[in-house]
C-alpha cells in the first residue's frame, strides 16, 4: 500500500459522518449517517423504513462524501466515492456492529447504554458501502487537487 492510501485510510478513521446519496422511486436522496471504516469499506446502520434504506433495497448503487467543515478553500479535504451498498445479515452484521462499536462505544457496550439507544438498535439494519472508485480531495496541495484510488483492483 502506498503512503497516500495510508494517509486516506487514517483520514477516514478520524472522521465520523458521511453523506450517503441513493436513487429511488421518489428520485435522488442524500442522508447523513455515522460510519465506521475497515479499509475503504464504510459500515453504517439505518432503519429499514428510512428512504435511503428503501432505495438501497431497490438499487444498491450509491455515492458518498465525507468532508471537513471549513471556511477557507485551502483547508478543504474530503472524500468523494462511488460504489454500492449491501445490507448485512448474520455474522457479517455482527462483525459490522463490533467494528462500529469499537468506534462508538455507546453501541459497543450495550450493558450501560441508555434505553433509547437499546430500543433504536433493535430496529436497525447494518450496511456496508463498498467503493469502486474513491477520490481524496486535498486543497492544501492546490485548488481542486484530488487523488483517485481505484478500489476495484483489490482491497488495500
């Protein structure tokens, strides 16, 4: 793995919220969700009745963005990615929950979680966004600078 990929993976681990864009019968939709990463794969949870979950059930193609909030264009850094989302079940869902729980302890240590969290977690499904192509935007290297990472040729 090259140094730039390592830098991008570190950046992914340090952030928390991605915007997930999906397409469905009602048109395009974007939703912000917390994520945990394993390599370039991004794991998230959602209610099956959410609009983006319904869209994913019909068509798993999706795009995501993750970015820092800044006021100076030279500070803009972030991810743009295209790929697909799969709903997880069984052991894969358990592994996603463990990964997510390591990043968000309130999910990982249910013994001390508030009742509202326990009730919400009982209703969610687990998903994995698998990028095919990912761009890391880094304006500190020049306006509009982005590095492409082709995720189709194997996992980092």
